[in-house]
C-alpha cells in the first residue's frame, strides 16, 4: 500500500511511535511517505520504501500566525496525487487530523479517494484538545476520519467523555522494538555511574509540567535517605532548568546527574534498577514501557493509561498523583535485594505483550 504518515518530528512519544511504525511497514514492502515540518528524529536509516516530504512555506508579513495547517493540507494533497496514496495515518489530532480531513475533501472534488486513520496519543485529547476553542475541530476531525484509534483504554474513555464523537475507537497500544530495547551488558558503565554498587534510578521525559519532575526529586531524596542511590535524568524541556537549580540546593545533588537528550536510552536503562514516572496525566507512558523492556520495574502514578502498562504490585507500583511518600515506600520495597530480581523479571515479561510484531498487523488490517 501507499501510506502517508503525518506526525510531529520531535522526540515526543507520538512522533517516535509514528516513525517506528513507518519504518516497520517499509520493511514489509509498503511505500511510506512521511509528511512533517522536519525530518522525524527516528527516521535515521535509508530504506528504498521510505520517503520524507517537508512542509515549507514563506511567512508573509501580513500573517501574525504562520498558516501551518494550510501549508500541511496543500502538501498532503500534492503527495497524495503524486504518489497515489491509499491511506493517511495521522498521529496526534491537532492539527494533523483536521488538515487530513480538509485534504480528503479537496481530493474528493478531483475524483481521488483517500482514507484517514487517526491515532490519538494523549495530550491531543487530555490537555490541548479539551481546550474549548479546539473541541469543535477535534470532534469534527474524529467524525470525518474513517478509523479512529487510541493508545489506551483510558484515552478511549476520555475521548468519549470530552468530545462529540460516538463512533468506534479501537485501542491499539504503543509498542516496542525488542531488538533495540533489551538489557545490555553495560557493567563498565554501571561502575562509572555507581562505583560503590549504589542503586540506579532513571527518569526520562520532556520536562513539561504534566510530567511532575519535581516529584521525582522528592521521591529520590526520600529513597537516598535510606539507601545509597544514584539518580539519572534523561531529556530536556521547559522545567529542566528550575529542577536542576532546585537540586543544587540539596546535599544529595552529587548523586544526581542531568544527562539531557540521549539517543541510546536503552544503554542507560540497562544499568537502571528503577524507573520513576509520576505524571499528572499520561495516556500510555511509552517511556515506562521502554524501561520495562530493559528489565526495569516502574514507580508511576495511576493516572490515564499508566495502570494498563505498569501493573500494580507486579511490574512495579502505582500511586495517586503527588503521593510521593507512598512512591518512596514502594520504591524501597522494590529495591530490597530479596525483591528486586522478581520485579525486574515480571516487568520484562509484561512488556513482551507490546511487541512491534504483534501491533504491526493490527494497523495493516485497519488500513485494509
Ligand atoms: O509525553 C509527551 O508529552 C509526548 C506525547 C506525544 O504526543 O508525543 O506523548 C503521548 O503519546 C505517547 C505515544 O502514544 C504516549 O506514550 C504518552 O503517554 C503520551 N503523553 C501523555 O499523555 C502526556
């Protein structure tokens, strides 16, 4: 099939899922056309079936706001005509689904039929989409899509609660490429980070408010009071600066490292004993799944889809948002020598439910 994929090209989960899906589909012989304002970060290897189409436009002085959605729509029409696209798979409702719907109507007028699969990823529904000014456009885009998917059951329910849409929503969870996300022998690296065999805790995010990164620091301080521990923060974003500053005011700052954005996250996860993700809302939590695939148990909140990924008492523990006392208590329980290896094994075992090879045929069937 000829498939157009619309996504954000950044490190965010929706862009990662869209790109990894496109790469896997290309391996199976589909022609995949990515349409975005930059080359997606994970689109890093050549494949004869992978193409990238950059959305570009000149900003005219009259425009206070750049008309990205219009430029995107024109690009979709152009690519669909030139490359005979059968399906558009749009990741993240705003503005991708709306642009796809408009493009579909333009193409219909000139006798070209195209189908739209819209995948909801999270903040397009839980934060941004709920904004009253976006709601009518998001609802309309869902109604006009041929297939709507959501990455968790929780996101599906939240979509029904907040939008004027009562059509079908198929849950297709995030997935992992286990060839990449695997515990690797990195003992030399562990010795550098934790020379005295301290426990290693990792947090990965885009440091947005919704991730509640200060809670990670609170939990870490409570743990570090009890057992020798090192904390690694991966990623970057608006809150990073203030958290680094806050951290510097504590004694245990010497045990905390802010690594910034990292490509080989799986190598760092390979030396970790625990992953913390205390998000206010999280439709799935791809970062937690990546940790579990590398045999790292998870301390998370019970918000959104996190409890579908991190099974309470099995792969880690879940807590109410902000309950850092319970998170620290649960973390200390997991990190006990007699418990740790079992939590690690169960985290890995549950992660295997989200194999790329299992999810890929589900999307192929939806396209058909
Ligand atoms: O987590 C983010 O802030 C990035 C965001 C995105 O849209 O790129 O991630 C969302 O989509 C991911 C892939 O489906 C999910 O695993 C994340 O849980 C979800 N983030 C939130 O709901 C906050």
